[in-house]
C-alpha cells in the first residue's frame, strides 16, 4: 500500500480557528481585527474578505497580540517581519 501525504500551508485562518487556538472568543478576534485595521503597522493582506468568507493572517494576529499594549500606547516597536516571526514559531 502506498500513502501519499500532501503538505501545504497558508497563514490565513477563519476567525473560529484563531479563537480556538488562542483560547479567546470570536468576538475578541473581531475586536482585535478592528484594532489591526486601524493600525498603520500591517498592510491590506492582514485580512482577506470575499463575500461571507473572512480569513485572517495568523502571523499578523500573533504579532499584534504580542505587541498590542505597546502599539496602543504609542511605544515604538520593531517593524513587522513575517519571515522572522514564522521562523520563531517553527514554520521554517
């Protein structure tokens, strides 16, 4: 018997998956996404919307959660670097 395994990945996740992974409510995910959109730190790829489909970039969300208080208080933080963050969490 031959088994073929396909490995693929994407940094985009539905809000329900993010809520489950971070142990927070979907409403909290929605609130954080509003804050992310108001921030000048992230580009238009932070969230993908197409009709009823909403996908959120996991790396953006993780970066924002980690640096949220400093960003909200106007404290300078290093630039968003998705490659560095992906490597830090073991994606590379």
